[in-house]
């Protein structure tokens, strides 16, 4: 989806899925080579005007990774609000952040942490990057700023070091 807000200083709202898959030796982090930016990014994209952040996450995961959301588990902090009256309670994000896309355009991003126990069962959607890659934490750390943003590495480090160990893996069907 193109940017909704095109005036200087405006923010588009986006979602990101940081996906880790356990492996025999070490867990692996999923990234894809973004076609325009030529950088490794996690799966994600713009929240369309007619969808919630969670709905956007589901369609971005399917389109960009080939994963069906039901084959993933969501990482959630152990202490969290479980119910809210008169409102839809969304899953807790891994991180909320705002980052610049250009000097005067920003993305306010809601990023979720997920785990997968297998490879994706479907193909990536037509027009999306087919260059999916899996990296260990050590391999990610070794990548330079010419190929990956520092904040992407920082979020994956948090997942490897904290969220995978202390957060609960929650079935998407239980939400």
C-alpha cells in the first residue's frame, strides 16, 4: 500500500512481524530483502484505512512470508491486561516506535514478536520480495549498516535475549 500521508511531518501507521524459528543449534530470525530499500527487514507494512493493526499484521505475514497466522505463536508478556470492557483488546506488541523514512516522513510502527516451528506452508504473494533469509543472532550481529538497520538488530536481540526466555508463547487461536 502506498503512503497515506504525503505532507511533510506526517506519519503512516505500520505493523511489523519479528519471526523467530527454533532450530537444532540456534533459533533463526526471518528477514527479507526489501526490493526498494535494498536492506534486510522483517515482514510488515502499512495499516490500511479499513483495518486494525492486528488485521494488517495477518495480511502482511501471509503476503510477505507465506506463513498462515494460525501456524505461528505470539509472544506476550507474562503480566498483561486480559480483558477490557467495551473495547477490543489487541495483543501486546513487542515494541512501539517511530522512525524516519525520509527527512520529513515517518512511520509509527507496532511490532509483534512471533515464533514458528516450521517453514512457511505457502508461497510469498506475487510482487513481494522472494528473497527470504534466516539468520542466527550471531549472524545478525555481524551484518553491517549497509544491509540492515541497527534498530532491526536491536529488536531481534531483545527477542533472542529476553522475549523468547521470559514471554509466553500464545496460540493465535486463543486471542
